[in-house]
């Protein structure tokens, strides 16, 4: 049972408009029969009266909605009321405090404790006001004791570093260590390509040829009836030609990378950004240089993380066994405790079991440390 | 004739309105019963000084019923008010049709120029019966409700009242109360008639010189934000005239049927403003 002072409702007075007093025309119209009907001149007054009725009805509707909302929220929030109680007691300093917490517990049950007595009617209004105030705060800042979150968050953040190694991770490490073999291929220097001056001369020749061809095509077109569409077509064709030529050129050079990169390199060399490579264009070198510095390439270093990972896996297995042994020891201990409680000496069997598990655990621990 | 059929339609609508009103009262007396129950429950809860779950659920169900009843009542009332608006607009159409017919039939103006007093009474009445905007919970007041200005592309319809800035013979500009005759989309101009003297030359004005009057009153109890606030500059209809002048709001209305109290700019007073005068919501416009 909760007390009246807890109730956040405002107990509005929901009387409807007394239309006899406030809306005389309306009343008169009601009294008339169908035949008499309404006169046009009465429309204005009727309108005003109907508006009054409507506005009071809407207001009633709004208040009802607000009150039902409060009522619903209140019923849903019974668990938190303990804090509100504490808050309220704090404010009011009521004498019979100890009575209230008890009532709280009994609330859920069928029986109900005695009310605080009718001797509190004066403070009731004040209390209900305070109560309402607190209730309006409730949805916003529920006064739960803020859970101390910090340790949880700390362990969550540290988890990736302390977690057990899974076999998947070992495999990833293995794969990472494999590449050293592949790289050997990359160190092969591709054969020398054509010198750039020669290649450019060739390209220029081809350009001129194309231009000539295009000019001829244009001349042809002018004779013909073709429109601008075909210009586009020839342009497409030219683009295709260029592409195919570019592709065609590559095998000549024996270099897997396009002419553009060659030119780029040459420009860079000229600007002294990269030291000249004696006309052997290996565009990938710049990339290689930076890559080489990152990872240590000595064989010893490559294998170290792998070894450590393997060791750690073994240790983990041992630790697992230790844990199991721990559990067994605990079981044995519990059995002995139970026996003691029942006031009989533990049997020999139990004692032996306990010793055995203890010894197992010790041996595993030794392995681990070793 | 169009006029005759309008009459019979009006008669129809009037009887429908009568029906609606009767229904409203039925609804209200029904819900009365529930409201009395709620009252009783409140009293019991307050005297017993306890709130058992029994009471809570009971109250909740009573409230829900009351809500449904209130909604039904609102719906019927709205329908009745809509019906009244329909009848009024039919009457208005009839009046305009009669005016046009009259103009063609007679060489003289159809009505002798109204006496001042009659005109003022008419104005006052139409100000009073400007429909009150009562929104459902969650509705916002629309444009042309109280202080809410019209939307940018709003075009006033023939018969709507507006404030029009016209140039008098001596070159002075004045805002007058006028009625829209027509609007031309091609030239973006309104044709308006001065409310005061019909049959006088009608004015053709561009949109910028026209401010439509509000079509709804704002309800101070539910939508105070749709009212002008103290010290806001407005164009207000000077009492007993048909002209608008600049004024400052003194106090906004407290109840739906109340007027604004405003101070008109007036150089004949020491502080430059008149004493507070009352102006209806329908005669208070945002200052251009």
C-alpha cells in the first residue's frame, strides 16, 4: 500500500461546463423541436458557445492524458521509490522513519502496514507537492547509486593484451613469417629495357603517324556525309590504338611497368631525389627501400615471435591443467568440510583424495615454472 | 436561380446543425456520468489516505473512459462548428452573388451607403465571431491564426478581408480595411473594395500592399505563442474607424473572447502614444 502523499496525481476537478448557465442559446436550441430549427441570426452566438464547450473539452482531454501518463509511469516505477523515500525523509525529517522501509518491503505482499495515521493531513499537501517534484525529476536522473565502472572498463581495455593466445593467432604469425621466401623472387632484377630516348623517339613517330591517319580520316569524312558522331568514333578508335600500343610496348621493354613510370623515375633522378640507377629502370625500388626499413629481415628476428608464441601456447596448456587441478582440490576440501560439519571425521578415502589432488597440482606448477 | 438553391441548402445545413447539437448534448450527458465517478473516486482516495493498486487501476480505467468521451465530444463539437462555418460561407457567397447581381440590375448602388453605426456594429460582430482555433493535442496553430503570418505564397480569396495600403487623393498613404474582389496571377495584383463605401472606385494594388486579416482567433489558454506579446509593433484597427494605424501591444488577451489592449502612435500625446485602447484579434496585424 502506498500512501497518499506518494501519489503524483493532481486530482483535477473534471467538471464539465455547466451549459445551462454558460451557453443559454445552446440550451434553448436543444429545447426546441426539429420544426422550429435554428435561425440564421443565432449562428454567431451558437458559434461562440460551441467554441467555449470545445475549448473546455480539449482542455479536459489534455489534462486527462497528462494524468494517465503520470499514473502509468508511476506504476512502472515502483522499484525506484525507495530512493525517493530516502530523499523525502531527508527533507522532511519525519520521526517515524523506521516504519517506512518496512512498509516498502511489505508493499509487494498482500498485507499492508498501517498508514502513518491521519495525524498528517497538514503536511500532506506539502508532501504531495514535493513528491510531484521528485517524480518529475525521476525519469531524468534516477538516483541509483552510480555503479563504480572503472575497474570493469580497465579490465576490458587490457583484455586484448592479457588474453590467451589462440591457435589462430599462432597460425597468423606463421603466415606472416612466410613472406621471406617470396621476396627472393622480387630481388630478381628484370632485364634492361630500351633506353628512354629511343623509346620516346619511337613514340613520337607513332604520334605523327596517328595524326596523319586522323587527318586523312577527317578529310574522308568531309567528303562523306558522316556527322560529328563519327569524329567521336575515330577518337575512341585512336584511344584504343594508343592503349594497345602501350600494352604492346611493354614486352619490348621487358619491363612490367608502363612508360609513364619510367619517365617519372627519370625526372626524379634528374632532380636528385633518387640516385641514378644506370639506366636499369626498376620503378619498384623506391617502394622497396621504405619497406625494407620497417621490418627487420634477419632470420633470427623473424623467428623470434613465432617461437615465443609457441612457448606461450604450451604454457597456457599447463595453466589450464593447473586450473583443473585447483578445482579438484577445492572439491576435496569441500567434502572434508562437509564431513566436519556433520561431526564425523573424514574418511580415509577422502583424505587420500585430498592429498592426491594437492600433489598433482604441485607437480603441474613445477612444470610451469620450469 | 442560384439564390434559391442556396437558400434551401442553407435550410438543410441548419437542420443538420440542429441534429449535431442534440448529439453533442447526448454525448456530454453520457460523459457526465463518468466524470462524476472520477470525482467520487478522487474523494475516496483523498479521505482514505491510501492508494491501493485497486484504486489505481480503477482510476486508470476511469481516466481512459473519460478520455474517449472527451475525444468524442470534441469531435462532435468540431463537426458542429464546421457546419456553422459552412453555413456562413454559403451566406457569404450568397451576399457576394447578390451584390454582383445587384450591381448589374440597378443603376444606383444596391444599398444606400450604410450608416456609420450599422457598419461598426457589423464589424464588431464579425470580429467576435472570428472562429477560435482549438487544436487537437499536438496541433500547431496554422498561418493566419492570431499573430501567425500568412505563408509566402498565400493568395487571399474574393470576399476575404484585408488591410490595404492605398494612396489618398492628397498623396497620403493609409491602411484601410477592404474586401478582396479578385486577384490576377498575371499581374500579381489584387482588386479590393473599401469596406466603408461600396460602389466607390475600387483599388488595384500589388501584393505587397495587402495584408490578409487573421482567419482564426488564437486561444490564449492553449496557444499563447500565437498571440502578439507586450511591446510588439503591430498594425491595429482604430476603434470606430475602418483604418489601421501603427500601435504597440499593451496587454495580450487573457481569455479567448478578450481583446488586445494597445497603444496607438499618436503625436498629439506627450509621450507619443495614446492611452490603452481595445482592439479585437481580428483587427491586429503584424506590422509590415
